């Protein structure tokens, strides 16, 4: 079985506070993108993962491997799979690549292992590994709250193109480091997310001025490289620049693909970054997977 594993951005990401379990409570509008990894799954006697990226060569730290293993153990299965991942989504960039790979693994193993589990059942398993995994099980546009486990589907509005700029940085424990920088001064009420949610449900357009990410302020102050990229983007006239997840990647909504292409070329000449032009993906494309198992 072959599958595409999509990336995501947070159109809004608010932190409402911190719970007793020390996890942050969020309010977010999330959107999957067609920038995707390519994955394949073949039945085997044991679980193994191969990838074309050496950063993910350690199976024990690979979320796809962990997802397969926890699924097998939780149901006490005597099954295996050989997973292959061709990475296109930048790693540890805030685009959700690892969580997406794990969600894709759960969906595909549910099929080739003939498990017939519901999305809710897969979500409970996936949430043990990462807070973004439940969202990726369906993808598309969604209102996400709690620790990421509360998901309400939304109709997908019309979007511009998105230019993704990913700094070529190796930031160890980036997510934990950035969330530690969040304090009560960064908390918001969730009103910004509710405002965009209402706009989407009402069928209105969504001006980029509605986008918000708490890490838009935090990430540039933590990493000079991100601040420099934002400076360069603003110097060529871009105003709506937002962090992807907790970063370090950024996204810019751009109306015309020709303009996105021109900006992409300018930025790549100036900075040590990887750039991608992408569009929104309406929902998880599970029905379009090819069976080769």
C-alpha cells in the first residue's frame, strides 16, 4: 500500500493556559497542505522502517515505528509491516511531518492488517504518541482544542497559495524549548480562533490578517536565524508572515503562484533555507491510496 502523508499549518494557534498535567491547552484552526511525504507499507513478519533521511534512521525514535508498535501491542497482534518513508516535509520544522507519518501508519495498518478500527479508536492510540496525530487522521480544516484531542471539522475555505520557508537549522528539543518560553503573558482567550472559526463556518473569505500564532513573537526572540528571515521577507514587501506550529518554519499566504515563485527564488539566493510552494489539502486522501500489499 502506498500513501501520501501531508503537512499542516496552524492558521491560528492560541495558548489558553497550562493544565495540571503540565500540558498546554490550545485553541487552533489547523489546515493540511499538499506538501507531503511518500510512504509505502508491505506486510512482513516484523515491524521495520526505512527512510531516505538519516535524521530518522533510528527506528526506536521514529514515530511511524512507534505507531505500528503501539498498535500491535495494544491489540496483541501477531503481525508485522515494512514501512518506507520518502521525506519531503522538513523535519522538526513545525509542519507536523512526524505526527502525519504516524497517523498515516495507523490508517494504513488498519487496512492492511484488517482491523476495522474507527477513527476514534485510532485517535486514542495515536494521542499517546503526539498531540497532532488525532488531527492528521482526517486532516482538512479543523478547529482543534484541549491538548489537540478535541477536533471539530470545518468546511475548507478558499485559500491563497502558501510559501513555506524552512531554515536549515538543527534545533534539538525545539518544541520543548519553545513551550518552556511560554508564560502567562502569552495566554489568550481563544477569541481569535473563534473569530476565524465563525468566518469559515459562515462561508466568508478569510483575510490573512485573521491568522495568529503565539510563537510569532516567541520564536524570533529565541532564534536569531528566524528573526533574520522575517526581516528579509519584510524587506521585499511581505507583511503576513507566520510561524508554522512552534517553528522554526514560516509560512506566507500569497495570492498568485507566479508571485510566490518569484519570492521563493529571491529568498533562496539570500538565505540558507528550503522553500516550498503549496496549497491546502481538503481532507486526508485515504481513499486514494494504492494497494500493493
